[in-house]
């Protein structure tokens, strides 16, 4: 009976190897952090969306920033950029928990995540943004050539006074430089910072809100990312298969 089960496991391993061939989608992931050269730092941020709360009671309507760095070491909340290449069809998703709100002007540089750095809307937010259209591999990364209504996402308040509120985000082409988002290993604005020369990718691009939110000022992504090594499914299948075979041979 044991021999039959073992043979079945070996066959399953072979099927797994076959199913993870060249036609399988390729997934690449990056752990994101705030860019050190953000124009309004402190507090640090990876997403800026001035005027996001405009028109809401108590909001100032000014500089509004959200950090990707506060939860970078928390596996459940860290912000991840995922690139999926399915036979040349590309998708880029940015997802994680951010912390921020309107800039209060206090700016405690010794404690950049001090809630006092923020005013209206301070709290945790779930970001989930996906680029689905106009994505091209370019050099050491990817570029979204122009905006599309299909490139969109949400920023959902998880804590604080705005808990449960969902804000819609859409990509917007910059003019200049004539693209809506880029994520490349090109040291963009890292010169003079400790992160320079450390192999980071840099993401930057522009956002807009749905009609009626009346946002003004700057709305953009600006963050850095490090590649997260992922196991190769073919290698993992082979390891499992050869382990079964080795185990079978060791038995008397």
C-alpha cells in the first residue's frame, strides 16, 4: 500500500513539473518603502494625494500624504508591488496598508510616524491599485505609457475618523514626461541619499480622483522597492520529486 501511495506522489510531482512549464505566468514581487527624496518629507511617504479630503467637514484640503514604510516589517500590512507577465500580457498591482492623512505642519523628524505630524484623516489605509493597460517592459523595469480608465484602485480608511470610507484613484498621464507610471531600477532622485547604489527600483507616477472630489495640488506615487526572491515552481517541483525518489530508495 505504501508503495502505491509513493508512486502516486511521484506521478503527481511529474504532473506538477509539466504544468509549470513555459506557458505559466511569471510573477515578480517587490517590497515597497517611502522614497527618501519626497518633496514634503517629513513625514515620509510613498503616495501623496493633496486635497483628497477636500469638501469634507473639518478637512483643510491641503498636503495629504501616506507612508508605505511604517509597516514595511509587518508581513500582514507591508506594501507589495506585483508584476504578472502572462505570455506578454502585463499587470502591475500595488497593495498594502499605508499610514497617513493631511499634513499638520508639525513634522516631528525624530519620530516620522508621530500621529501629531498629521491632521484630518489620520489613520491606516488599505491601498489596492492595479495597472491593466498600456504596460511595457522597458530596460530594468516597466513603464505605463499613458493613462486608462482600466488603471485604477481604491484607498480605504481602516482606522480613525474616516474608517470605512473608500476613495477611488485613477492613473493620470504626466506632462511632461509623457507617461503615467514607471517602475525601474534607475536611481530616480536617489542621488545623495543612503539608498543610492543599493539596487533599489523606483516607482513614480501620477494619480487623479473621481469626478466630484475636487482635488488640487500634487497627487502621485513616489516610492522605492527591493526585489523579493520567489521560489521557482519548476525547481520546487523537482526538489519534491527527487526527495520522494530518494526517500523510496533509502527504504529496505
